[in-house]
C-alpha cells in the first residue's frame, strides 16, 4: 500500500459522533452462531458446527431491558435454530416492541421450522432476508448451491401470507456485494430487484438494503486468501464519506452477543470489542451515553452512501 | 518483462492535468457528468462503457469498468452479454466491409 490508512477515529471531526445518541432505538441480539448455511460473505463465521447459543436466562435479561428500546432486532447465525427463538419472539411481542428477525429463509424449508412464517406473520414481526442478487448463479455462489430456489419459493410463501404486500407485514431484502467491491446505489438497485423479482417470479417486497461487506470473519479470510485485503481496505478508506458518520448504527443501538456480552455492533462482536461500561446484559440496569469503540473495520460503515443493518445511511 | 501497459499507470491518469490543467478539469467534469444517472441508470452506463472498453481494447478501461459494473449492480452474466455486443459490432463492422471488397473485386474482374 502506498499511503497509510489513517486511524478511523481520527476521521471523526464532530466529537458527538464518537458517542451514542442520547436515546438508543435498537437492541440487536445475536442469539447464536449456529447456522444451516456457511455463506462466503459471513462476518460472523456462522455455520452448522458452531455451538455458541444464547440461553433462555440471557434472553430473560434482554426482556427486562426491552422498555428502553423501540426495536428488538434478532440475528445470528440462523436465529430460528435457537430452541428458545419462538419463546423470545412471543415474549417480546407481548411487550409491544417492534420485532425484526433476520432470516436466511432457507432454514424455513426444514421440517422443524416449517410453521415459523405463520408464527411471525401472526405477530407482525418484520422479516429481513438476505438475497445477494436476483439471479440463481450469483446467489448460489455466495450462499451455497440450491439456496436461490429455496429463497424464491419462501418469498412466494411469505407474499401469500401478506408479507411484502400488507403494510403491517414488512419484508425487507438485503443485498451485499458478491466479492471485494462496494455496493451500488441502494435506490437504483431496489428498483432493479423490484422489476426483476416481479417479472421473473411475481414476488413483492418492501425495501432493499444495500450493505457493504465488512472485512471480518469469513469475508476477511477470503480477502486475505485472494490478495484483496489491502486493496479492499484502501477502497473503503478512499470512499470515506463524512456524511455517513452521524447515522452510524452504533450510535443508536446496543448489540448483545450470544453469551450476554455487550457490544456497539455485531461487527465489534467478531473482534471481541465489548462496550465501554457494564460488560454483560445480566448487569445492565441503566443505559448511559457511551463512547463507541472504533477500529479500522468501521470504514465499511462510512464508505460511499454508508452502510448499516438498515441499509444506506448517507 | 517490460510492458507498455502497467496496472499502476492507471493511478497516474491525473498527471495528464500537468501542462494543461484547464483542459483536464473540463474533461473530468464532463466525464463525471456523463456517468451520472439520467435517462440511463449508472448500471446501464457502466455496461455501455465496458462494451466500448472492449471495442477500443483499452486494458485500463476494462479494469476500471469491470469494477464499476460490479459496483453499480451488474453481474457477470450482464457483463458477458455487454462484451458480446462489442464483439458483434466489431465482427459485424469487419464483415460488412466485405461489401467494399466485393465492389472492388467486381470492378476489376471479368
Ligand atoms: S450470512 Fe447469515 S445465513 Fe449466511 S452463514 Fe452467516 S449467519 Fe448464516
Ligand atoms: S463497525 Fe460498528 S462500531 Fe464501527 S462504525 Fe460500524 S457500527 Fe459503528
């Protein structure tokens, strides 16, 4: 690399942006690293052999702090594979909080999980599903062979339940690049997805989020193995957009790991960068403004139009 | 091996602004305006640029617009079709000049 990449934090001019916003909106909970898939872009390095799974006791602590938030965002791994998943969703919905589940959809074809779409629809749970592209080849290359067809058929089923059609049943899709490059403009890509998924399969969805791949976990291994790591970091750095700083997702959320440890975001979980302050949900009784822990993987959140679990931020 | 084309030379493109900064600036502002989305999307423009890059056989442009296509939401299937469009045009252009050959031959032959 010709020029050194500056420390991420030194790029933040407004000191307020180094701290969480006064009011947090989202509690994002990673209920385990177990997953039926092993996608190439996965920063969690999730897969069928992972054993890290959140217990019901930890979930009880999450339910206790829910009144501090507007949204519970459940992720994994494949969150459905945690045997207390439905219990957590049910209990959370009863409190009136908005619940999001991040599903790979492929899992919902398996016998044990076949009733989950109806279960989520009855409770008006928002579904966020990853679909790397609207073609089989691109999707299967990234998520494993046969995944595209299963995702498409599950999207059809979700549409038949009203998901992506009834405005109370939100179905958002996630695009992420199929390699060491940045995502396209979110609005243009959403239009492209909407046109193609409707014309090819008759599928509707609410919104598309275009995410930047974070150089961690399995994606980091790919970058290093293919000699793309330095180039990718440089690309993220060169695309730094200061307008994305204000809405970095860590400013509005608390992230909980499978063992109850607290983080600024799911990416910091991978690096074991726990938050400043109380370290575990079991000890959390009050939520204070906190200084966020940044490192250079944060450039993935500020490249171009910015990136968060809810899509572009700038 | 010595070669005229070196990947790192793409990064030196801006040195063309030396000695003629006004022309360079005019060119660059025009260039970036061309690729903004308008009646065509950025993805469509990137695919056209990729096809032209193959027609003019510029390795810098092929490198740059392969990345640009990917970053504007095109996939390899679409990019391969774009290259075939360039190929068809170049091949077709050669072939249609066969008519010239025929005209000349006719003029010279019994
Ligand atoms: S990206 Fe999602 S579905 Fe794919 S392996 Fe990771 S957790 Fe599983
Ligand atoms: S990686 Fe996490 S801590 Fe860093 S900017 Fe993104 S959300 Fe914030």
